[in-house]
C-alpha cells in the first residue's frame, strides 16, 4: 500500500470518527434522549440500582444489579470515548490532508521533472 493510500485510509477513518462524534453530540442535544438516557438511565436508574444493591431483600438479585450498573457505566464510557476519539480525529484530519497535499505535489513535481528530461 502506498503512502498516499495509507493517508487516504487514515482520512477516511478520521472522518468516520468525526461523524460518530457529531451523531452522539446531536443525540445528546435531543431533549427526549437527554430525558430517557442521560437522566433516566444514567442518573435515575443508576441511583435506583445502587439504592437496592445493599437491600437484603434483593440479595439474590445482587449479581444482576451489579451487571446492570456495569452496563450503565459501559454505555456512558462508550459515548464519552467516541466523543473524545472524534475530537482527536478532527484535529488529525487537517494534518492528514496537508500531508496528502504535500505528497501529491511532490509526485506531480516528480512527474513534471521526468517529462521534461
């Protein structure tokens, strides 16, 4: 794979990460998503589960409660990581595009030099 192709692949991957970040940001700005997931699941459900986790009446369900709390944590972490990775990819896109432009210019210059010989 040529250097150009590697950079183009990096650009494509970075664009996908930025798109995912933008999608998550759009979701988190949606009132219904905020109410159901960010408040209802991440806060209310996590609080409810944490509250009953120590209740002796729910001792048999303790493992399921802990798994549910982990699931909440994993989803929250996934969304946070996707946003962070998208922010990094956004910053890298500019660098990738500049490198690709420089490589193309160097190739064009090389081709022109060969044609002039």
